[in-house]
C-alpha cells in the first residue's frame, strides 16, 4: 500500500472493487501481450497481476508474442527479415528461428509464472500453466504472387481442450504457433491467436497490451469507450495512427462483433494497467463494446440508493433542494435514470400540472465524472418527449445556479407568475430560484 494512502482510502477502494470481484468470478478473459513485455524485463509485474486475476477465479488464457526475440535470432544468424504487405514471410530457415525464439520466450514466461517467493505478490501463488496443441493453423498461402510459406492463420481452436484445462484451474498460455493436421508448424500473429481464441471461447474479455495508452482522437485525447460502429468510424477517419492501434483495434471490432462482450486496449508501459482497467468504472485504456452501455429508463424503488448518491453532492452544494429518502421512495416513479454500464449516472423527475398543461422538470443531475458527454441533454430531451406524450405544452425548471445551461437549450427566463397555481403557493421566496420555461 503506498505510504500516502490512508486506511479510509484503502477500505473505500477495496470495497469499490467488490462488484467486479463478484462479476468476474468464473468469467473467461483472453489477455494478449507482445514479446516486448519479456524482452524489456517488465513481465514480473505482469505476472503479479495475472496471479491476482487467477486467484479471483477468472479463467485466464494468456497469449504471448515473440517479435523482438525472433528478430534477434534472425539477426544473429544473418537472415534477412522479409515482409510482404506487412506480413512476415516465413521460409524454412526463418521458421527455425521462430520456433527457437518462441520456445525461449515461453520458457521464461512459465518460469516467472511459477514463482512463489515469500513477501512478494506471488507468495502462496499456485499458478499451473497449461500449454498444448490447441490451435490448428492453415497457411496464408500465395498473396500477389508471393508465397508466405510457413506464415499461417488460425483455422480452428480446440475449445473443449482449453475448457478442460481451465476447469482444472490451470492458466492457459498460448504461443503464436499453430499446427496443421499434416504435422506442419505455422508462424501466427499473436493478435490472430488471441482474437480467434476469444471468439471460439465466447470470452467475456479480450485484452491487448500495447505501446500507446489506447485509441486516441484527432486531438490526441484518449478515447475511453467505443462502440463497434464508433470504432469503425475512427479507423476510417484517421489516416495515420500508431501501429498497435492499427493491429489491435480491428481485432477488438472483430471480437466484439462475434460475441466477445468487451475488448480492452491498454498500455503495457503502465504498471498495473490491467488492474486499473478491470477494477475501476472508468478504466485506464480504451474499451470496445458491441453497442452502447447507456440506458435511459423509468426509475424503480431499487434505484433510490443510486439516485440519492447522485443528488447528495448537488444538494450539499445548494444546487438542488434537499430531498429525503422517504420522499424519493414515494416519488420515485416520477424519475427516470440514465445508466452507464449498470451504474446510475444521471436522473431527472417530471411533475405534471395537468390543469395548466405544463410540467416541472426537477432534479436533473449528472454524475460529475460523466460531464460533457451529452447525458444532461439526452435526459432533458427524453423528459420533454414524456411531457409531450401527456399532451402538455410547457416545461419549466426552477434553478438558482444552472440558468445558462437551460438558456442554451431553448428555455427562456420567466417569473413566479408563470408557475402553475399550486407550485406558486409553494414557491420558496428565500431560495429565490429563477424560473425558466420552454415550449414543447
Ligand atoms: N472495469 C470495467 C470493465 O472491465 C469498465 C472498464 C471501462 N474501461 C474503459 N476504458 N472505459 O469492464
């Protein structure tokens, strides 16, 4: 625990992880990392994280690469690296180097995963590593007249065998090699092995460790979340991007489209990046999902706790009027909530005044961590639609601090006289809220 962490922080943080511990148990994660992880001496920290994931009952398939090691072997033997359209051509001599390099990396990884040093995160660790002929490959063949020889792609993944290993609590380690029914060995890419395996296993997560922090937008800002269609747009809109993004983002898309629940692209340079990505709501890299994780729906009694959590900070700052839990429980059916990834991040309530054909929009709140995503606007539009469906003509809000937000969205300032009679009689003259009205 870092020296500066207070016990209270530690406890709060540990508790915040509980929902993930529960939801990840028994789930299958495929995690892919390049040979650089081992070459740079960074693998030890990563084994600590794998150890933790395995200890939490997550079924793990690790896929390693060996590019720098292969290049080293080739250089040592004076064999020229040969690429065609970005794909390595593997002739018989090169294949020999590939086998040697992959074998060495694998042994190093297995050794580190076997550590059980006292006073280290690996104390009492009992990781059993499984390997085998799980991947059947086929040759890529001849492209534009160039025979890629022993370079292959995944043809079949032996799902039953992998499941057997994981059933026994073993961590599967896959190398970027595949075998053919005729007894040949093929040189595969780690991203192909990882993606095909995640799809075949119907994995819950596919994680790529890479050189950048994730996918960035045109301004260089990290994009934290992408739906498959947004990811496609990113790929077609950018003409240049880091190599890793070009390699892994299409794989993430392919996996999510084929039913893998989530794909994550995270930095290999940040110690503990996997833990931060998996055990926090906002993550640290880019997460790709099939379709949006947002749902806007009517609130129910189970949502009262979440709504309270959202409103309390705003009430404390005096932005919203305080509402008791009892009041919320009584009036919860007036609320809608916006959920992101099963967490309530926004809400609002609608109080219709049928006689005056108007409705009050109250308690519009968005989680501070989720600002600037258009959530407030989405809720506002939804409420306006709901009011319209009830035949109402006007929406009004009472606010002390957020006037400009409503003005920018078509509301005009009015005064107390514009309020429905019943609301007027309850108006709090001390609070001096301003009244804003919008036609709907
Ligand atoms: N921890 C959650 C998960 O693993 C959410 C991660 C969100 N990550 C992100 N880059 N937006 O599914």
